């Protein structure tokens, strides 16, 4: 009998037991889902975004369903760093999977201070730097839209921590490859692609905005083709690992990201409909590798071919 497929992952200095993580903002701090699935079986938990001070987030309504997806304008509501360390980290510290803390700042100094204060926290495996949230008025996407600013944030975090660093990029840019190259120059361990696409919804009868923030971030299967395209483009241009995210619902979606060039994936809003979505993806990926006789999931990374030629109708 052949040995089981090797699912271990190396993202720069970040080591994961498998390539399936849960995305920031869709899994809380993990404990909320502990009664519904084996959290320890995941490759990692990307926590809800943490800022230095607590944030109340945007005014309601903050979510709206869309065809093949959803819009959210939560606005990075979170308890702040001190409350996170006191109230959330003790449970996370007992997990076998990686604990990746997503951090957000409204200034360069805030990002640097978050990195410095988390540097000595043993239970934190790595940091994911959010420079891509479209639902806040300061920081967030403003940093991620400009290559020079994105590099500054990445460098500030990299200089203040010894932990592995991922940087989460925004799709709401003219040239994501330029941003990715700039961030990679800062010496980070990997990139997460992509965050949500900026969107809007209006009630056709009343004419009212359906989100209190007017605009929100579009997630779900509707954005997957955009995410796949961006992962492929960046993987061809940047020599550091990529974590693919955006519309993953089934194991087939994860394999598509891997073939496009991702070294790991994050399952996000699919968790709202199916709390076990991430583990379903992991089990499906493992079964597929067994089916095709692959020794490692890495056999799939970047394994993409040209489309098969077919005749066309006149």
C-alpha cells in the first residue's frame, strides 16, 4: 500500500501541517466553531483582523446576499490587541494548527507596533498583514493600492518581528503584479491573494443603499475566476509562496488555485453556509491525491496546461 499523500507546507519560514486554512474575518477566533468541526485538523486559523485599539465597525446593515456571493461591510470590528491577548489567545494557544494573526493599522506606526507587540507571543505562529480591506476609511486598501506604500508597510512589519509574515493583497488595483513585486522586495514569507472586491447593492424599489457603509467587499464563488487569474499572474512574476483565497467552496476549487500557482488556500465565506467547509475541502483534496497517485499536494502547484483546441461554429 502506498503511503498517504504528503500535505505538509512550507511558506517561507512558516510550516503548516496541510495547505487548507480558514480566512480572516470568516472564522472569528476559532473557538466559535470548535463545537462544529475539529479545528486542530486545519492547516491554520487566520484570526479576525486585530488593531491596536478596539473598533466598533461600520453601522448596520453590514451584510447583503448577492448572486453567487455576499457583500460585507463589517469594518474590521474587533476587541483590540490587549483584549485579544487576554481573552482570545489562551484558547488559540492550545491548538495544534498554526495560529496566524491578521493585523490592521491606520498608519505605518500602528502596523509596526502591532508586529513588535506580537513578536514575543509564543502562541502566535505568524502574522498576516491586511493592507486590502475595502470597508474602512483609513489605512486598509489605501496602503495596498500603491506599490511603494505597500512595500513600506511590509518592511515596517518585517523589521519589527522575527515571525513569518504574509501580506494580504487587494484585487482593487490596476496592477496587482506591481504591488506583489514591491511587497516581495520587503522580504516577507508569502502573499495572500485575494481580499474582497469592492461592490455595492441598491434596493430597486426604495432606492436605498442596502449597506450602511454604501459599499462593501464582495466574496464567494462569484470572485473565484478573478482570484485565480491574479494568483496565476503573481505566481509567474514573484518568487515567494502564495496563499490563494476567494470563492473556495469545494475541493475542486482548491485544486484550481493550486494549479494556478498557490502553495496553500484559505476557505472563507463558504464557512457561513457550511461550517465544515474547510475540512471538507481538505478531505476532498486528500482523496483526489490518492485517486491520481500523487505523492504530495505539491505535485499540483503550478501544474496547468494550455486549453485543448476545439472547433468553432461559424
